[in-house]
């Protein structure tokens, strides 16, 4: 894959959902980093790959992704939460962050990512089986 | 009235100052089932409501009511006089009357008790408790008179109380039982029971009982007749027995026989019973017949021949509460109204009981005591004032009340009438004699003595003549000797017939006296002699005194001076006086005595005190010693008038002396005149003083009643203060024990009080009361406090604020509530800090749970969507898609079911396996037994893996053939981190080869192991069957999914 495509980090601990997100993003022409289910792995990728944007599931099993969000904010990397939680449930510093409420539709996801990074070159929207 | 079964005693209780305490003990000593009804009458201020009912109800379990108009007292209930009312009773029904607001009601107890007596007679019980004046005494009299039962409080403790009321009642002699207040309950209960006894004897015993009663009565009557000499057999049987019974009750004796036995041995008890039977309470015009005699036969004579300058003097000794005095005064006044020249009338009313006197001086009587006063007299001589009647001034001013003992004190003198009714019965025979002699002395000749119907002076017929035998009116005999006009000494007993002296052992016995006299006379001379006492009464004659003494005309007398013959009298008087004064022997020589035959005898007289006599009883020996022979008159005269130088000289001297005597007499008369006018002045001053005294008395009464009221109020207030103290202590304890921080602020945010818990919030010290709250530093900021307080003041409504303190994670709910005073105006603010930490935590927890639920549901929906997507992609045709999708969702549902069964805490691996494999038959499954529990997330994940494995096995593997078996094992592994190994091994199924392309199922297993279980799955397609090992770290089971 060409590196010109925006790199999107997916942090999601449900494999099925991660799979779904990955497929949608690939379909939209983004380069997917991950998906990863844990903070440790996510931070590794943030440092090593410098994603252009990120989609963070807030609750990751017994941990949560707020530490990742902190790191992203520090690096000024835009991100969007994807969560079953409502905005009001978010702790204070994150209450302004974008949040996509699960279950996420493809169109919502696309719209949200477009606001985060510039739109990638249109790709073939062929669905992979 | 009251003979029916409804009859029960009604106890009227009078109390005033100090009464609350007395009532407390009274009711504490009283059982609640005495069968009596209780009515409390106190001196209350008309200006304020009384708390008495409330206070009394604390002392007794009987119901306590405030009496109302028309209340019918019931047994075992208590009624209290309301403020500003006067209580009466008629036909056993209470009545209330508004007092005349201008005047203070002075005798509410008297009024109630006397009406009670009139209403229910023998069933009336009067109780006089602590109080400062004499109220109740007249009421008690009325009750006693009608056969009721009377009690008065005596004090056994040491604390000062107000004994005026009970003392006055006791002093009246009308109290049956004087006892400390705690003991009264018992007496009253016995009294109430005694009604039953008499009735039982009368009714149930029928013939037998009647006979017994009659016999006992005859027995007692006989005893009385023998001991006292009064026959009561004519008395009404019932009232006789009632009084006997009351004495029995007072003596705690149960049977008539036992009482008769006591009478036989106790003369005192006979006296008490006698007086009880005679209780003929001195009342206005009591014994109307007697007073009629007084009015018709005596009073006109008192005034006969008297002019305006004369005085009619009356003495009423033992006047008690004054009814008798005023009855006489009324009669006198009535007669005086008919006269043109009205003499002065003085009625001296005396008693030893000061308290009774003050009742008499007040001259105020309850209506019930005026039954025997005719309407006309009531109108003429009384002023009605709120249920009591006040004698008019023109009657009162006739009477002078003073404390005086008829036995001890010097008597009055020159009296025209002595009225002494029912006093003598209280005295023994000796004292009776003495008192009658005193009366004899005090009356002027022809004066009248008026006695009670059971008293007599017949044994003194020398001194008194009966004017009306039946009504006991006597007249002092005109000529009766009255030598001792003035008692020589003011103290001690009046000189009485000398026979009495012997008995007292102060003089000399008859024989001894005789011997002494004879011995002394023989020692000196043996001439004629007599022995006289200090008054000149001869107590002993020698023989042959006829030469010197002779009987005088008129009533026989023993007075030596009256009996002395002509010529002796003057010298005798001088000698006697000298001897009495000097107590020395005095001699006069050459006194000539004229005998009956006209001869003259010259005698030497000598008077000397008799040895062995002394003081008041000193006797004097008077000796007549003849000098020479009897002389003829001529000789005597010759001898007496012998012309002589000396005689002339003496005559001149005599003349001069006479002149001096004359001038002395003139001076004496002038002095007498002056004395008279002084006396008149004194009398008028006395009158003024008397009226001032009356005014003072009435002021004193006013003050006393105010004082009483104040005491009552004070006692009530004390009770209230006690209650307040208790409430206050409750509040203090509440404050101390409550963990709720509360601050009371006034309008200016100044602290009024606070609970100790406040110190957790503010740095507050006890000295901070009175400082504004805003001065104190608090552990958290309350910037809006002042505004909030203002809002509470303005709106009068409560406010609530949640306060998050700095740091330590405690939450407070601050409630600002208006502090209302009694008029419901907002006076301040009550700040309450409620620690709501746990509540807040619970709320937060709940919010978290809801969020978690949202999260889970949404996550699951996302997963379902993803599963649908994947299933769709691998299914091919819609039918397969539908079957697979539904299977997968069901598989998830099974795991959820299991978890929800366990409240989302944990799920056992064994259960999980069973749940997912049961649809395919467990008979071909070999399961491990190790008990391992998984948290929900891992359980769901493993459930999905199990579902995929089982589905796969049924389609392509061991479950697809009849020989296929599946072994499922799991165990814990203890490497660096605790882990769980789950092993799925199929055998006996169709031959297995690794598929060319990894299907969705395999992918799901692998990825679930990584993502959800944070472990890994090792999948091996062995020829004998699929072999899968899933390893994943053991998560802490914290129960919080």
C-alpha cells in the first residue's frame, strides 16, 4: 500500500468490531494501523508509526484508552472515540472530544474521519470477502 | 339525696400557695380506684390560664378534667377549677360563675366546700392543703356540721410551707384527720369504704343487722350518759351512727363493739365523741329559739335606761370565726335602730386562735353558711360579693376582736352580757368552775350570761339565776358578793373560794392550819382572833369574836371590814393594809369598840402575817386584846374626851389636816376629769386605729391573695421550667448525639447555636456563639451563603445546595430552612449539613452502571452487526445465512443467559461448555472437572469460541459421525502470570485436513483469543480430528464485569 494514504489507528478490543472498522476504512481508502486491543500496543504504534488519525474504543477490557487519547492530544493527532458510552460519561478533559456512538454506521465513520484528516484519493470501493 | 346506688363521696380539695407540691403528694398517695370524685379548688389569677390540670395529670392515672358548667363529677375522676371562675355545686352538678372582675374572689374554697356540704351532706369530704390565709375554714365547718368528713394537711417535712389554711381549719376544731398529705389517700379510701359498711349492716343484715346496730347504739348512749351526763338517745339514729362511725374511722376501729370497748377505757374518746355529736357549728342565729329569747328578753333590758353617753358592753369569749358575735351584733343593731338615744355598744370578741380571729375580722362568709339568716337581714346587714357575703360596716364596727384567753388572761369587767356558747364543753369541771366565776366577776350585777344548750351553771345558783332554763339564759344575782372587785394581781388565777386553794397544795391543809394557828396564838396570848386573807375575807374564827364582829344586813359575807363593829372598822382597814404592804406585825393600841349593849371596850389590835403562808395566799392573823374591863358609855366618852391640852392641839391639827384633805380631793377630782377626757380621746383614737386596722386587714388580704396567686403561678412556672429543662436536655442530647451538622443563624448570620458536628465543617468554638458565621473559616467555600440566606428570609421557603468540599471526598447537602418564631415570622435560618457522601457515591455508581449497560448493549449491537456482516459474507445463500446468523446469536444468548444467571459476576467453564454443547448431545463429550470461573468478558468470548467449535464439529468433525468423540479439558497454569489453558480435542470423526483458506470460524477463534482473551489460540488440523488449545491470562475476578 502506498504511504500516501492517511494512516488511521484503530484501537478496539472487540475483534469483530475491529474487523468491521478495518474493512470499512480500507474501503474508504485509508491505511489502517492495527487494529490493536490494548493501550500498550496502541501507544507503540502511535510512537512508531505516527498515525494521521485514530479511532479509539474507550473501554478496552479492564483498561481504557484515555491514556492513548492523552498521548494523541499531546502529539496533536486528531482522533475520535468510538464507544457505547455517552458523551456525558466521559471524564472532564475529554468531554469536548468527538465521539461516535456504537453501533457505528459506515457513513458516520466516513464523515467523522473526513473531518479529522483530509480526504484520501478515491480508491476502488471493492468489497473484500 | 344520694341514697341511691349512684351515691359516692365527692372530695373537695382546697389549696393555694404551696398547693401544687401538696397536690402532687396527695395524688401520689391515693389509689386510682378510690371510688371518690375529686374537685380541686385553688386560688388562681384571673388573668392567666391555669396549667393545673396538666400538672395534676402528671401525678395521677385518673383522668383530669377542667371543670365546666354542668359537669357531673364521676367516681375516680379529677376536676380542676378553671381560671377566672367560681365553682359551685348543686344536685351533684358543678356550676361555674364568672366572678365580678373588679373584685378579687377571696374565698373560693369556702364557697365550694360549703355548697358541697349543703348538696351532698355526709358524702362531702373536705381537704385543706397548703395555703396562706384562712380560706376553707368556713367550708370545713359547713361540711363537718352536715356530717361530712374533713381532713387538713400537717407538715412532717422541714421545708417551709404555707400552713395558714390548714392551721386555721385545724384550729377551728372541725378537722377529723390532720395528717401529712401522703396519708390522706388512705383515710379517704377508708372513709369511702365505710359507707358500704353501714349500708351493709342496715340493708343486708336485715333483722340481725338492725338489732346489732340498735344494741350498739344503746350501749354507746349509756356510756355517754354515765360519763358526760348527756342523753343522746333522742338523737336521729342515722346521724348518730354516722358520727360514731366517723370516730371509729378516725380511730381505725372496724366494729361497733370494738369502739364501745374503746369508749369504756378512754375518757378522751368519750369527750371527742360527745363534741362530735354536739357539733352544732356556731352559725348565724344557730338555735333560733335561743336567739329569739336573747332578742326579746335580754337585749331590750340591756338598753333599758341607758342614754347616749352610756355604754353597753358585751363579751363573746371563744368567738372562733365570729358567727355568734355578728349574730348578737345584728340583734343589737336592730334594736338600736329603734332607739332615739343610742348608747354606745361594744362587743368584745375574743379567742385564743389568731387565725380564726382573722377570719372573723374579715367578716366574709360563703352563702351556704347564711341559711339561717332571713332574707331581710341579709339585705340589711350583708353586702353580696361573688358568692360570699360581707357584713356591713355598722355591724362590724360594734365588734372588737382580740386575742385573749378566758382562762389565763385578766377578764373584761362591768359587762352587760356574756355570750359563751359551746365553749365550756371543751373544759374540764375545774376550769369550767373557774371560768364561770370569772364570768360572775366580769358581769355587772344584773348582767346576763348566755350559754350553749348543753351547758349550765345550776351549781352556781348563789351567783346566777336562770332567766330561761331551756335556752340557758342566766342573770347575775344583784346582791351576790363581789368583794374582789378588782383582782389584786393580774396574773394567775382569779381568787376563788378558798377551798380551791387547798387542792392546789399551795395553802395549808385544814388540820395543819388549825394546829399552826393554835400553837402560835397559845404561844403569845389567847385572846380572840381571826385569820383573813389579803382581801380581808375571814378564813378562820377563834371563839369569842362576837364582841368585835357582827353579822351585817343583807347577803352573808365573810368580809372582816363589813363585819367589824362600830369603832373598829377604820383602824382595822388601816392596820390590815399596812400589814399587807409591809408584811410586818402592826399594832394599834387603845381602840374603843362599842358593844351591842352600848358599852365601850378598849382593845389593842394587832395584825401580823401568818407564818407558813406566802405570796398571794398569804394569810394574816388579827388579834383583839382587851385592855381593862368593859366601860359604860359615859366612862368611855369621858375617857375619850378628857379635856386636855393635847386634845386641843390634836383638834387643831385635825382641822388643818381636813383642809389639806379637802384641797387634795379637789385636785383629785380635777385629775379625774382630765383622765376622763384623756380616756375619751383614747377611745376615739382607738376607734380610728380600729378602722385603720380594718383597712390594713383588707389590704393585707388583698396582698395575701395576690401572694397566693403568685405562689400558684410560681409553682406552675416551676413545673413548666422543669418540663423545659427536660426538653432542653433532650435537645442537648439530640444535639450531642446527632451527626448532622446544624447551625442556627439569626437574620444577621449570627450564630445562635450549633451541633457539635458543625466543627467538622467550620472551625467553630463554643465562644463563637454570637459571632457572624461568615467570620469563621470553613473547610469549603460557601460563596452564595449570604445570598441564599437572604432568599430564605424573603421567600420563607427552604433551599437546598449540594456542597462539594475540598479534598477528602465527602459530600454535603446544605439545607437552608427558615427558623420560625411562634408568630410564624422568619426569625433566622437553620443551616443543616447532611453528609451525602454515600448517597452521592451511590448515584455515581448508578450512573456508571447505566453507562456500562449502555456501553455493553451498544457494543453487543455492534458485535451483532459485525457477525451479521461476516456471516453474510461467508454464507452464500440467504437460507444458510439465516441459519448461521441465528445460531451464532443464539450461541451468544446462551452465554449471556449463563452470565445473567450469575448476576454478571462469573461463569463456570464447565457450565459454559455444557450450555454450548448440550444442543449436540453431551454423551460424546468428555469433560474436565476442574472448577474454574471466568469473568463475564472472557466467558462471552470463550462461549463464542465454543459455539464455533461445536458448530464446526457437528458439520465437519467428531459430532458429525456416531463414533466421534470430543475431549474437553481445562486447567490453570502457573507460569509468570497465572493463565488458563483450554484444550479441545476431537477424535473418531471424519479425517481432517487443513483447509486451504482459513474460514470465518477459525478466524474468529484465533482473533477472539487475541482480542478478547488477550491470549492466543493454537489450532491444529490433526488427521484424527481438530485439536485446539486456547491459552489466556487469568483475570482477576473482581465481579465488576
